[in-house]
C-alpha cells in the first residue's frame, strides 16, 4: 500500500512539473523591464528570462521568452553600466533571440518588431557602416508588420527614422517620405513623445523650422501620463527643449 501511494505521489509530482508554466517568471520580467530605469532591473529581467527559457516546454512559451529577451536587450545601451563590448554581446544575444522568435512564429508582430528594433540598436552602437547594413532588414520587418496590421503605429515611426537618418546618396534617405510616415504614426497617437520628437526632427531636416516649433512646444508641455514610460518621455522632452532652443536662435 505504501509503495502504491509513493508511486502515485511520484506520478502526481511529475505531472505537476510537466504542466508548470513559466508565466510567473514572465510577469516578473515584465515588471522589471517596465521599471528598467532603476539600476539593475534590466539585467535582472534578462537573467529571469534566460532562466525561464531553460524551463519553457512549448513553442508558445519559448516564443514568449525569445521576444522578451530581444525587447530587454534593445535597452542595454541606456539602462546598464556595462562596457561597450559587453553591451554588444547582449545585443547579439538579443538578435539571436529575435531570430528564434520569428522562426517559431513567423507572422507574430511582437516578435518581428522587437527583432527589428534590437538589430537597429546593435547597428547604432557599432557605428555608421553597420547602421547602413541594418536599414534593409529593418525596413523589411516593418513593412511586413504593416502588411499584417496596417494600423501598427510604431512601425510607421521606425520607418520614419530609417528614411530620415539614412543617407540619400547611398541608402534610402528621404525626409519627405519620413514626414508621411511620422504623420501616419501620429494619426494613431498624437501624444506619443517619440512621435512628436521624430516629427520635429524631420521638419528640421526639411528646413521647416517654423513648422517644427509648435510640434516641439506640444512635446515639451505634455502632461505626465502613466501609459507611457516616464523616463523616455522626460528624455524626449529634454531633447525637444534643446532643439527648440536651437531653432529659435
């Protein structure tokens, strides 16, 4: 009888282990990522995600880990105090995670988006030549996202940045096209600080300084809204103020 009970207990334990989910770890990593401006939180989020990945049993669970690793990795430049070499190593792992996320779910917008973003962040940290090589894959990813969901505002924002920052002669640089994209993004969310700053930068590149001034004033005067990441908004407002000072003098 005791042997039978022991065997039953062992079977129950095995079933519990097989059906255990990594959801609590994912939720914890989300909380840490959403407070990444606190020193150490981003690295802790990445550690938790890597641990969760080792326990992931299903394609869905693995995908949920991979896109989050790509997402968290994109922020290492701003929210860790690691060396450039260490940051690049983390960005490389983020890109690898993005590849895996897309392999598991080729048409999942979240995975595609963060894969594209982490590619861009690595390119920016490596320098101009790497940035140029990243333009085509990022553009393709954003265009694929829009083919899946034409209302995905953040993809229009990324395309605006690509067309604004890329050189005209040797790449896709076209600030007029940037303006079309960023206006589209703003049509979905007129209070997103990233979009307002981008539009101002596009207008300045087009030498439309007078048009940029009201956009910058709107950005600088944005009230706090908890749906946006506060640290990003504050940084955007600081950049906006610097641009406003520049165009007014």
